[in-house]
């Protein structure tokens, strides 16, 4: 696929500045949150921008991998608290958190892997965003927190993603203290895959992307959908479902090509 210039997923009416920047190159989509002065807080407009671009990616069969990063000093500081205080209504808050939850689930619903590229702080819903991505690689200077408790708000929706990545007692400790953990701890606890020196962050992400795009696109799509669905099933149901998925995957021409290539000791030529 031909690279296209950076474009906006949406724009603010006053400034026409892109809230989410997108760049496509050889099947890899790079997204960058672009509210640097607000530490990339997830305003309503930002959530709408993310949803639109994720919907576009979901329909694009040429996409092989997505990298989600951010502009400025922070990865994402969570929800826009000033905007939230502007409409102190229960219905508004319910709708806002539901909208954010849909965006987080849309990341996992994409048929291709999404890698969080974390270079600065990721707090509250920003930490939720990291936890919602399939993979995460962070600068060793990055820090993570679910710090709503510090302003009287338990990070309930971020807790959903956090507790699916981090052991319960560790997740609960973060939620009730609001304390930050560093990137090395986040890697040890399973919130991210690895922490690397800041100067090596882009290379580390590029290596992970290259690993992914070297594999069969069909197998990756089968696998990601299966992985998340089976986690919600009882053990016997999970095995039955996974066996059916694997059988259907075996019928795909990429599986035949890959096995033949292995037996013939040659590189595979993926056909999907």
C-alpha cells in the first residue's frame, strides 16, 4: 500500500487542528493523539476522532498492524476533567464513560494487532488505553497510574482494562492509592510488554511491527479474534471454540503454504 500523508481523523472547528494524526505505510497505520498542550486528554472530540479512525481501519483489509502513540510530553492524561466539570449531569457522565468504553473495546475488536507506543505519562483513562491495546512498548521514562482517587473519583472504567492485565492485588493497590509505577514495574506486572531506553523506543516498536507483518495476515486475524473471545469462556468451551478456529485456519491457503515452506526449508510466500 502506498504511504499517504498525515491526515486528521477529526478537527476542532476553531483551529482545524487534527486531534488524531494518521500515517499509513506498507500496511502499518501509525496513529498519534494530538492534544499535546492538554497532555492528550480524552475529550469528547478526541474520543469521536479515535472511534472514527478505528472504524475506518476495521474496514481496511490492507492494514496489518496499528501503532498508537502521541504528540507532546505525555501519552495520555485520561479524561478531560475541565470538560467533564462543565456538564455536572448523571446522564452526561454515563454517556461519556459509555462512549469511552466503546472506543476501548473497538481497539480489541480490530482484526489486527494494536501496539501502544508510550513515551510519557499514561494516567487514568490513558492507562486504560494502554491496557486496551494488544501490546505495549514504553520508554523507560514512562510512568503509569490510575490516579482518579486523588481527586475523589475511583477509576472504575480504567479498572476494567487494568485488572485484565495486572494481578488483582497490584491493580487494586494502584486504584486505591493513585500511585505511579515506572515503566520497569509496568513491564514486570504485565501492563506493558517491555520498557526500553527512550532513544530506542521507535526501534523497539519497529522490530515488533516487523515481526507481526512477517507472519500470515490471515492467521493473525484468526488468532486475535480467538484470543479475546476464548478468555471469556469456561475451559471446555474455550477448547471447543479454539479447535474449530484452528481447523478453519488449517483450511486457509496460507496455512498450507506455511507448512509446505517449513517442510521444504524455504521462506513462506503468504497469499492472503
